[in-house]
């Protein structure tokens, strides 16, 4: 056995033992990059990425069992958000530039991580820190002005707590299917989560189909979906077989490239919670979004009412002559605009989600239907109706509210 790591030692990404003191030494890519830069040669492809990976691997803090890696994507929001908001509060034009650029930078970073198929804590950290910071500004700058009542602060705080509770629930297991690659491959037997056995690759595809289709029915409780699937069995198998997880997915499940797992009734991978939204956490996700919208709107109204006395919130948002008369109200007004932009974005996401639920279609199904040209665009393209699971508004919502709770008839079936 190797001797244990001291608090400043760690095993690096190449599997070698390393020490924190040596974090500035020995980066071949950086050395090569500098040399090429000094001699005006172009960098070989991927060098910048490798340098970034090396830096990310070396940002660590000493710990009892060896130096622990800090996720550097956590850091930028903590430093940059307060700086940007304080600078934006200096002048109206600065606010205009910063509040226009900030969402664009965030969107650019989103597409970058999406293209590289990377999971990142940046968005979760940005979201949570924004919430905390907005609440701090509200308590520090708005409440002392004396126009906000004690009960209003309590309501806002409760909204925040409820939202965080729903968020932490949404962060739990979205309904991952057990991946065969994480188990012993030779056994070829994978347990599907609703305690159905799904046979793996070497047993041939026929044994797989029936159980795969059955579990698809059990999960959705939709018998019509099941018969449709059995009628088109050969097509269905190919579509439902996940080569990465080596399993047959139940109907509506999908593989997430970022999590590297299959998720039951996959909706989408949400960067803001750094997790998938699937059968198990979709309700909590919608709840968290709703609490966020309500709390944020309430905070915006209370702040505008303090900063711009006597105007309606909507008018005050666009016309508030005294907002920049002192720094405190300027900062509050800037934060209101920041909140308004974030809330508008989240409101759009929530609207799409509610429409999707009303038509019983997931983001993933809508995307696939668009690609294969099999869906019907409704409400100006806001929602894509695949017609596959749509059973009418009330039934669709009933189905959504029952997600994650096991259907009563399943236990009897499973025993057989
Ligand atoms: Zn998969
Ligand atoms: Zn995912």
C-alpha cells in the first residue's frame, strides 16, 4: 500500500502524486504554449483546453485526507456579480451596458459548455449567489428606508426558503436508470428501476423488447402507448436501446450526454440545477421555478415601491427619475433590473414547461419531433404537440401530478 497523502498532497488527473507547492511548475502544455507564443507560432489544437484542465486540476485547498479540488467554475459569480452590479449603479449608461452584456456572456458560456458536453457548477453557483446577494441588498438598502413592513419581509423570506427547499428536492435523483457500464458487464442483467428485469446485449434483442415495453407501460400508466409500441416492435427496439448504458430504455426515457446516464421520462438537462429533469424531480423543478417567480416578482414590487414612491411597479421599472440621485437607491434599482431580466428568462422557461405539461410532451420529445418533422407546432411554435401521449388538458396534468408515485397495479404485476 502507498503511504497516505499529507494535507498538501493530491493525486492529479494523470494519476500521479503531486504537491500544492509544485502547482506552478511542470505544465508541459503551458511551456510549449509560451514558447510558441514567443516565437509567434500558432498553438496546436486543444492546447488551451489542456492548460485550462491542468489549472482546474491544481486549484486546491489543503485538507486532512489530501488537498481537495475546488471547482473553479464556482468562483467567477462570487467575485464578478457584486463588482458588476456596483459599477452598474454608478451611472445609468454603465447599467445599460453591463445589464446587456451580462446575459449575453452567460448565454455564450451556456452554449460553450453545451457544445463541450460538460457539467458545470457555474450556473447553479450564479443562480444561488444571485438569490443570496439580491436578498442581502434588499435587507441592507431597501428595508432600512422604512417603507417595507415586517410581515412583507417575512413573506419574502418564506418564499425564498420554499424555493430553496424545492430546489434541493429538484437536485436529487431525476430517475436515473442503472447503467450497465457501471456494473459487471459479463452478467448482462440490468435491473430497471421499477423492479423490472431488462436483459442486456448478448441475450439478443427479443427478450429485451417485451420487458422494455412493459416497463414503459408501467412507468407511464398509458396502455395505448404500450400497444402502439408492440405494434412497431422492431423499430421500437432500435430506438430504445441505449448503446452507452447498454440497456433498453422504457418509453419516454432518454440518455443525457452531460450526465452520461439514461433518465426515466427525460425532459431536459438543466444547467441551472446542474442535473437532469426527469420523472422523479420534474414536479420539484416546476415548484422551484414557480416559487422563484413569485418571490422575485414580490421583491421587485417591494423594492420599486420604495425607490420610486407613488408609481406603479411597471411604470417605475422604465421611468424612475430619482433612482440615480443617491448610490443606495441606484444599487437597489440596478438589482431590480437584474432581477427583472433573470425573472423574464425564468418566466419564459416556466411558460414553456407549463405548456409542455398541458400537452404531455417533454422537451426531449419536442426536440426529436422537430428533427423528424413529426410534431405539430402550436401557439406560434411555443409548444410542439407530438400527439403521442396527449390525453387532454386535465388528464395530462393528472398524469404529471402522479409522476414519481408508483402506479397501484404494478406491484401485483412485478411479483408475477
Ligand atoms: Zn443511456
Ligand atoms: Zn443530465
